[in-house]
C-alpha cells in the first residue's frame, strides 16, 4: 500500500466514519483471537514499514516507505530481543515498497519518489541489495529506472530463482515481468480486475499485493476491495484459456493491502485502515483473526508473511505503519513495527491439524 496516497485520502476524514466498528461483518463466534507479540519496533515516528521478505536462514528484510527509503533486517525474528537494524538507504527515491528475494541473499525492491503525499510521475525504480553470508551489505544498485511505467508495489518471484520477477503496477493496473539482472521488462497480465475501476471507493489504487500459489497469480485490488486469481504458466503468462476468478469480495469498509497464503490455502490479508488481520477461507468467506479498529496490535498492518524455517512456519509476521495513514481512534499513532502472530489456534480450529503438511507446531514464546 502506498502510504502517502492513503494519508491524503484519510487525513481529512474522521476515522469513526471510515472504520466499521465491532465484529458485525463477521459471524464466527468460535474463532480465537490469535496471540501476538511485538518482534521489534522502530525508534522514530511517524514511520511506515511497508513490506517484508526472508533470507533462506529465516532472517527478515523489512522495507520502510516513510520517512526514508530504507531497508532493515531482523535476525532470527522468532527469538526474544530481536532488533530492527538499518541495512541500506536507497538512492534517488523517497520510499521503498515491495521486496522479493531473486537469488540467495539477492533482493529487489520497488521504490518511487513522492511530492508531499503524491507519487512523482516517472519516478519508478527497481533497486537491488545483495548481502554477504554474515548478513552485511555486499552490493547495492539499480535494476533500472522506469519513467514510462506507473507505481510499483507488490513483487513476486517466478519459480525457483528463475531470474524473473513479476511486479504489480498499482497506477497502470498491469503486471510487468522483469529480469532482475538486465532490467528488461514487458507486460504479462493486463485485465480490468487489476485496475482501479470504482471512482467512489476510498482507495484509488488497483492491484496491490501479488503472490504465486498453486500455479495461480493471486492479487488484492485495494480499489475494488477484492481478491482475484488467474492461472499462469511457468513464464508468468496467463495459461491457455485461463479466466480471472474472483476469490473473495471482502466485507464493506475493509481497505486491503498485502497478503500471505498458508498451507491450507487460507489467505491472510492486512486490512490496513482497519488495524486487522483478516482470513479469507478457500470458500471465499472472511473472518477477522487479529487486531481491531481501536487496537494498536496491528495498527495499519501493511504486509503479512509466514516464517520460512521450522522454528516459525506457523508464525505470521506483520509489518505496520503504526496508525500513520489513519490514526487509531482518530488520534493515536506509534512507530512502525514488526509483529509475530501465532496462527496455530486458527490452523487447529479450521482443519485437522494431524494432517497439516507443516508437521508438529513448535510454540512461539509469546
Ligand atoms: C561480513 O562479511 C564480509 C564479506 O565476507 C566482510 O567484509 C565483513 O567484514 C563481515 N562483517 C562482519 C561484521 O563480520
Ligand atoms: C480506542 O477506543 C476504545 C473505546 O473507547 C478503547 O477501548 C481503546 O483502548 C482505544 N484505543 C487506543 C489505542 O487508545
């Protein structure tokens, strides 16, 4: 989600009119509120953490979109006393958004310039950061500058280090395919469901987060508050005769940002203005699992991702913007943070946990 757009959009409106109160949208009395704890919090505010990716060893990389275009790391985020440590500040840009690992310890980040609260036209760049084995910065630079393209947001890697990534263009409402090595690119998906088609909706940008799962490209459309998917080939092109499928229309009033998909096919969505993590089940029904409008737990959650090690594969990590786009209860903000949410209870409630592919679940020390 692009902070500054939202900030402008919601700055003049009272949170009470925008944020639905209570749980009336959801009728799942038996759903547990998932336990969570703060992994690490920035020392400055306001601050807007935007997205996250993992190293193969489970360490986190976290992008910051405001106040500076930076990337942080958290070593072993499942342990207590984890810290956000600054790795790098990107050049010739104002904010860092999507981040994806394109090869071991080689990450690509989407970045753009901002004029106050508006994205500067023709400022889209993709930049990279490579790390040494010990986690220190080995090399940084530009994949490319793309003045003819819109606003890059979510990024996803095609296949297993196949040297291609997909990039959601939130302004043009298309998916580009890039070589992170040469910067070459072309449009691979251009369908109406990627675009902002509802001028009366509170969020003006279309496609936001993208994920590859089960031979499909999934995406959130923030403008139409919908989740879609499309069968794609290994090259990232729409599969022969594939049609866009509507996965879910989320309940009215949810402003959806990035998301994660679990081993059962549930989609965990950051409802950024609502301060909630919402689960969309494979049948399209939705339920709130963590946070609420008046809570700081995931205040302005921007992105979610499950841990990638045996220690934390049941832990959902969330990045937050601390209420910056829409202060909690209209006034409360805090620094951006990373939160660990223990999803075990939800996974156990909705499925036969004995058959879970991820095996016995270690407990996070919350
Ligand atoms: C990490 O590794 C790099 C490259 O191998 C080396 O230059 C650097 O000094 C190391 N840093 C630390 C803190 O060990
Ligand atoms: C928001 O308001 C509610 C209702 O008064 C209150 O329970 C809650 O603690 C408030 N949240 C914050 C972060 O102050």
